């Protein structure tokens, strides 16, 4: 498993930009793509069959204000897994999401983010499965005074202790689940999301999970994490990273509710203390936020429910403002690395200067230099292909196709 994200280059990560999709539309598309949702369903079925804790988690009620993607955590985790598999299968490219394309100047970070997902599929699968694992045991319900939910007793104090109030917690969780399923029977033609909305409007029950993130440190969840590390063939370093990413995923989101460069220091310090590469740990934290709070969560504000990128954008902007000179240096490094890799592929397929000199039977000079520049810029989509001799056109096209096969995975 690799973590040198800022210096890695992967030929499959280079993606020619296409017309954009808004995030909501893109995620609807990929979650309805069989190759994507069948992979997610298979992992969820296998994990819940093998681990009762996962089966319980997936049945945990969700709060529509923050998780309008579905009434139970199953919808949240499935959305995260579909995002992972969509990128893995080249069905989703982050630079083609309209909200991310609008973050001008952050193309390098967004490309690094997608590369981080592709290079660490197993790590992010485990994060998706167990980052919220303690929601089942930490759940608390509340409802406004005088509401139907309040009348039914869903008004427990948020200060409930997990150990001393476990019995009451279980009673309320069971009562909520039974109430929801009875409500669903009365509205058989509603979609899951529409049913969740109607249920909330009827009962006004809010759902909370106090400190569920840091409960990953309890022995039962530590053991679960260890088992998943084994089954996903991850390393001890992966295990430590996952523990920290899970324990801090809620704090990370709150820290970047607004642009706040000073909060970046907290995660660089944590990485240094744990012995991680600081920039790479920050990028993995951003990736987990993007997976959890952007793609896996549909937030409801003023009655409208959408996926929202604002906290993720704030995290990128905070990183930039914390050390703008380092970001400029990294962008120069990215461009240099891309140019080197592109030139390597040009040479590999016979589109470099020496190979084309021989093919066109020309001498070095300004005329050939102009032709070489035109051909190479046309190959990468920055110019029109020049008119070529008919006897050589087929061979040039063959080499161009070879370049694409070595460089582009999708949509060329």
C-alpha cells in the first residue's frame, strides 16, 4: 500500500476532462450503474453476514437533516461504497464534477484525491464499513416539545451514558424502528427517501449519536477493525491510519465548517506524532471527508436536500492558506511529473522526436519542430492534428491509439 500521494504518478490517473455533471446527477448515475451497485451490494451482504455488528449498523436510523439519502445507515454506507467503486471502474472522475471544476486552481489536489481512492480501495472500503460502527450503541432520540415524537416518548436527554442507560437506549431504538416500519406499511408506494421525509414531517424525531467517532477505541470495535484489516489484506500501518481517520472524522468536518487555516496544523501535528507523512495524512483525511460528508450524505437545508461540497472546499482552501508557497511548489512538481510521464509514453509508442524523424524521413530543424509540436499537442487535445501524408496517416493513428491505451482509461 502506497501513501506518497503528492509524488505518485499513475498512468491510469490521467483523465482528459469532459463536460461536467452536477454532483447530485453524477451520484444518481453511478449508483444506478450495475457494475457499481452490485459490487457495493455484494460487500454489504458479505460483511453483514459475517459480522453482526455490521448488520446492526446498517439498520441504524438516520436523521434526515444530515442524512436524507435514506432512513437507515445502509443507504449512507452504500452511497460511499458506490462512490469508491465508480472511481475504481472509471465511471466517475472527480474533475468532471461541476462543483469541483469550479474550484479553480485546485485541479492538482482533486486529481490527487481520485488517485488516493484508486490506490487504496481496501482502506476506503473498511473506512466506509466501520467509520460509523458505534452509531447503533450510541443512538439518542429527541423531539420538540408538543410534537408527535415527543408525545411518544422520543425525548431522551443527550447526556445519556452508554453504560448506565443502555436499556432505555435499546427500548427507544426498537420503538423507533417499529414505528417507522408500521408507517412504511401505511405508505407502500413511497420511495425510501420520500418515506423518510414524510415520517420526519409526521413525528419530528431527531437522531443523535454522541461521541460515536471516538468509540472506535473501545475493545469490541478495536477487535472488529483488526478483523477487517485481515480480511481486506491491509497492513499494520493501514490499521493505524484507519483508527485515526475514523476517530477524527467528525472533528475534521467540524474544523472546516468554515475556512480555517489554523486547524490544518492540528492534523499535521497528529500525523507527525503518529509517524505518518503529514501531507499524505491530510489528503487521506480530506478523502474520508469527501466520501463521508459529500458523496455519502444528503443534507437538508430549508427543505431542499442535496449533496454539498462546501466543507470539502473549505478544507482545500484552508490547506492552501496555511502554506500557499508549498502549494505553488507542489503544483510545479505535478506539472513537471506529468510532462515527464507524457514524454515517456510518447517515446514508448513512437510519437517522440527521434521516432517521428525516422517515420517522416525529415531532418531536424524548425519545420520538423513545428510538426512535432502540432502532433503532440493534437494527441493531448490542445490542438488540431495537422494534415499528414496519406501513406503515413494510418501509422500515426496507430501510434496515437497506442498512446491513449497507455494513458487514458475512459472516454477517449
